[in-house]
C-alpha cells in the first residue's frame, strides 16, 4: 500500500490536473485525492456556488473555473484560461429527465444520450488540441452512469 501511495505522489506531484465536474461527486473525490498527492488542481463546473463550496472544503490552493460544457465558446474560453495542464478528468453527469423513467416523455429520454456524448466529444476535441500543443497525452475512460 505504501508503494502505491509513493507512486501516486510521484505521478501527480507538481502536475496541473484539470477536473471538469470537480465541484461534487466523483470529480470532487478525484480533486481531493490529487491535491493530497501534491498536484495543482483546477476544478470546473457550471455552478459558481458549487465551486466556491467545494473550494472551501478542499484547500485554498485549488483553482476554480466556471464552464458550460454544452457551449462551444464557453469550452474554448475555459481552455484558454486554464492554459497548460498535465492531466484532464471529465466527470460531468448527463442532465437526464427527473422522475420515474416510464413516466418521462420518450423523446426526451431517447435524445438525451446523443447530447451528452456531444458534450464529451466537444471537451475531448478541445482538450486534445491543448494537450498536443504542450506535448501531453489524454487518457479517456468511459463508464456507464
């Protein structure tokens, strides 16, 4: 276990890690773990309120950025503000209709996944440019929600 912690610290120490969706849930946990491993962390979310609450609990060193992943210009501006980074984690969740599945409109349920995939594709495209420019790599892991 000790060697695992040492390798995490070596991997993330003094690295800039950007976490889109970092104000809550899995993204928040990733941010906390990365900071404990010595990383410089940037968390991003649509909600400035959630970002401020997360930053208070994490550490004063965390950088917060507002970004709307569904808006192309917002994503482009976000990556310009963030600048160089070493790792990117995207943990945004889809905005699926609330309520019971069978009671939702079929159209809303069917059309939402392509919109979610487009947002992730947009982030992936933009981040690839910035990572390539800085000679970095991007690893994407997708899991069902």
